[in-house]
C-alpha cells in the first residue's frame, strides 16, 4: 500500500489538508470528510512520509495525531517551526492528555480535538485553518516585497532612513550627516520612491515589517529529514 494518498483534486498550489495519523481508519475517515466538503487532502501514516512528500511553501494546514510511533505530533510541530515552515495545526488524540494539549496549543496549534470527534467541528476548524494560512501568506509575501525594496537602498539612503524613522527632522539629519538640507530632501524622496510609500508612517511600517520578516526567515532550512 502507498505511504500516502491524495483524495481530492490535484492542483499543486491548491490549499491542502495534510492528515498525519498512524490509524488507517482515521486517515480514511478524514479523507472522506474532506473530499465530501470539497477540500483537497493528503494522508500519511507517519511524520517521516509526510516530510518526504511535502513541498516547502505549499499552502495548507496539518491535522496531526499527537501520539505516533517514531516522530510524535509534537516533535513534528517543533521540527516544522525550527525549519521555518509555518502552517496551522490541529491536533488529534485518542487520550485525554491535558498537559500535552496545553503544550501543543502554546506551541502554536490552533486547536486540540479528542477522538472520536465531531465531523462538523473538524471541517469548520480545517476551513478556519486554511483561511488563517492564506491570510498569513499574504502578510509574509508583503513583508518579503518590502525587504526586497529595502535592499535596493544605498548606504547613504539607509543612514537617512534610520534617522527619519527615529523621528528626526531634515535640519537635524543634515547637521548629523554634514550634508545640505536639499540633499537630505533628495535622499528622502528617493527612499519614498524606492519603498513605494507616501508618508513617514508608511515608511516606518515598511521598515519594521521587513525586519520582522527577516527575523522569521533567519536560518530557515528545507524540511528534508530531521535526522
């Protein structure tokens, strides 16, 4: 039997629910449920088979069994976080393990559901996760664009930018940098143009957004094999 199967439509960038559970009956049930609700789904018996098949950057969410042989659901959640893969997670468990559930949610899981679960509840949750994933992707893409624009600034323009977002007026910037006010104005105009913003407020937002994106992307690796 194949290690995983796709249950519905086969468009690569269509949001997908990745079901990872060592219980075949749960995989089949969730596959049927998602297909019935026109949601693309792929099912895997363990974390390793999911990591081998997952394409980094593909949109979707995870429905993840908390207790699995080998790499547990919590281990996989932690590993994805460390490798910079951000996807909403819904945990499933056959045991009432409150501390683990709390830890899962604190680590960023959207929810925790005990088996047997309510069909409508899990479909609603999956839809909410896919909506959140789409929303955060839009935000990350915007931050990436801002970071690319920031990278086009010259060293001099960066020096001006740092002083502008620190709230310094042109006259002070001119004195500190020992250049004329006209030169500061020319730099500011070029910075606004390069960053495609119209106000200092937008300038601050663009700079902070790009920095946040840099921090999130720092050290991101591919999913590969965790070891």
